C-alpha cells in the first residue's frame, strides 16, 4: 500500500513510519522538518493547501498521526482532488468518554481546546465523503511495544489498561488502515491488561 503519514516527525508519527516500512508499505512522510529513513519525504505544513497535492498524489491511504480540524479542512479536499479516499485519524478516548466523570471533567478542563478541536475534526470526517476511521487512544506513553492492544467501539473503555505505548498505538493505526471493515468507524484503543 502507498501510505502518506501526516505528522511524521512526532513521537507517534516516527513509529508509524518505521512500522509501515517494516510491513512493506511504500511510505511518504509529511512533516514540517525532514525525517530520516527509508521513505519519501515532503517537507511542509499539513494545513497548507499548496503542499498537500504533491504529498497526496498517488497514495492509497493517509494516516494522520496528529489530529486537528485545520488539517482535516485542508487535507480532505486535497484527497478528494487526488482520488484518495482512505483516511485514518488519531484522536483521544477522552473526546467521547463519560466515565470516570471527575477525572474526565478535570482532563477536559485542562485540555478543552485540543479536545474540542478533535471533536470538530471527527465531525468533519463523519459528515464528509472519505473512507475515514478515527482511532481514539487512551493515555499515550513512551516505552517498548507489547504487541497487542485492547479495542472496543463504546464511548467508555470496556477493558484494557489506560496506559498505551506509542509503539502499540502506531501498530493499531496501521491495523485499522489495512482493515476495510473499519471504514467509517471510530475505535477506542487502550493498552492490554496483564
């Protein structure tokens, strides 16, 4: 699969690049600064409509390793113009979760701007024509991959660990990208129990 990774210079984006190449995908990185590795590179801002046509052209899918409504606003028309339909966006479990209420109220108070923007970006995808998937992570942490995750489709987690390594999250993003049954679905992802 020809795969564009948006936000490829970030901690999660770099892992998506590495794992996608290891899976045999033909990968292009889009980031504001160069990222070394065995992939094509487009340096630029993902919200800049003059950068996106070259980055999107010829891709089979796009993985947004960084979420945001400004990126979706610029990327969706560029993808439509290029005939690229598959888009997977990273998001947060806290955008839709309702429990534990006190913890979520505190988290929303602290991160209300970014969470409101992620909710807006999700809504833009849901109302649009792309073959989107939203992958909502629990609390991301650095650390070695455990090789498995807990997934569910409910607003509140049905199990798993609240800590999710970025390496395992990158794996989940790629698994969702490769799975056509995940088109137009949002999935919650947490770390495995035990």
